[in-house]
C-alpha cells in the first residue's frame, strides 16, 4: 500500500466523496477512483463499506 | 541501554488534517517512532520545532502561510537537533534540488510504499539522506546531462 493510498483511505473513512478527496489532495477524481479500486483489491473487498471495516480491523486508519 | 528504548520523536507538517492522520496511523504501527506533534503550515512547523525539539519533521511542500521549502530552510538554521524529511507528491527536479539545498535530509514521494517512510526516517536519524528511487534517478539524470566543466579542479595532465 502506498502513502497516497493510505491518505485516500483516511478520507474515505471520514465519509468524503471521490470528488471531495480529489479537491483536497489536488489530484484528479479518476486518480482517487484508481486508488480506491487498488485499496479494495489489496484488502480483498468489493465496496467502500467493507473497505472501511477491513481498514479498522487492520488498524490502517487513525480514529479521533 | 536506555538509549535503545528511546523513541524517535516526529512532528508531521501538512495542511490537511486527514493527511496528517493518515501518516500518524502509519507511523503508530512502528514501535520506535512517536508522533509528538502536528503542524498545518510552515510557521506552525517552526513553532512546534522550537517547542518540542523533535528528532524529525515530516514536511509537506505545498502549505499556506509559509511553504515547506521556507520552513525547511528556517529549521535547518535553528540551533536544534531536528532533521527535516520531505514527503511530497511533487517530483519536479527544481523543487527537489531547492529543498535539499535548504537542508532537507531526505525526499520521499507519496507514491512510495508506506514502509519506505519508516526506512527514510531511520536513515535520516543515522544522518544519511534518503531519496525515493525515482528522485535519485531524476537527480542523476540532471547531473549526467549537465555540461562538463573542464575536468577536475586541481588536476593537470602532464
């Protein structure tokens, strides 16, 4: 997992849309979707909710 | 022996709270690294260095108020043991060269795998300079493509 993918994951965990993540990270929405797909593939899940569940389970995101 | 147990104290400087949190989540998986502070711009990074004297600042380039290049220059001139490691998405050689000249002890691209960040931090603490492989290649290309300056100073062929 790359550092950017981890950043995208942190934004997904806070409920940001692809468009909002793209604006915040100054990357294209296509790139955000590419990172999301890559994250889902690496964590063997099919959707963002399962992605979040796996991220929490593996301690991949910081929770306030 | 106590030294071996001492954690590497890190400050994260990035203008996005969620980006800082992502990096914090990553570093908190490494037992010998402790995130002691966060800064949202260059000025705040300088203030945190003055206050906390961390071992290392992970510095973003593009930040409001004062950017990472200016903050790196300032911190490098301060009388503190703090080293600066740049973590950025920018791979433009002019930016990389500029921030390294200002005193950064490493330059890591955000497309690096996460584990590289801890490698880079440990390298900086050994007083080495860590560069992402693609950054090393870019810098080497620049050196190799620069015009030759007429041989090595001080050497004369008889």
